[in-house]
C-alpha cells in the first residue's frame, strides 16, 4: 500500500486532542522508514517537536465499496533530518512529488523521517493483522 499511494494522514499529539494532517510521503525499500516534508510554522511540526510519537494512516478505497477498502497504519517516532538537501530520500521524494520541489527548497521546510516500529493492516473492516518491526521507540532514543 505504501508503494501504490502517494498521500496519507499523519496523527500527532496536540495540546488537548490528536491532530491530523494530510501529507505526501515516500517510504524506503524495507518500509521501516516513511519520509515527508512539512512547514516549520505548522501545528504538525510543533506537535512533533514536543512529542515525536505518531501514527500514519494510508487507505486504499479506490472505486470499491467501503466494505472492500484497506488501510495501513504505521506507528512510530519522527526525527527531523537536518541535512537532507542532497540525500537520496529527498531525490526520491521530489521524483514522486515533483509539484513539491519549490516547497522542499524553502527555508521554512523541514524533511522528516518516521521510524516505524509497527504496522496495522485492516482489510474489509474486520480482518486485522499486526506486523511488529522493532520494539517501540523510547522518548529519548
């Protein structure tokens, strides 16, 4: 699902409630990392700086009835990538999302990585499978 979809919903921990944001993403080859860009002036960015634990949802409904939809939730921890301008990940990101090239080069842009520790796959509303990639990441790791 991560290869077929370009957009997902990121949930961060806000002051009083969870905060969700639609965003463009890429993943690495082994799906242990998900990358996205965000403006440093957003609630999303500020929430991540205060608490890097997130959940990220990708869904695939297409033109099928909702009962046939599939979703994949990634649980993990976000880190900001400081020196990303020449990374292979940023090249892959711009290749998949060429409309964001100018945004990536903006000084207010931050490139982020989710280190995924668990995926939850839901199919047909009732079939749930969990895939644990690592132990949950501690707040200071």
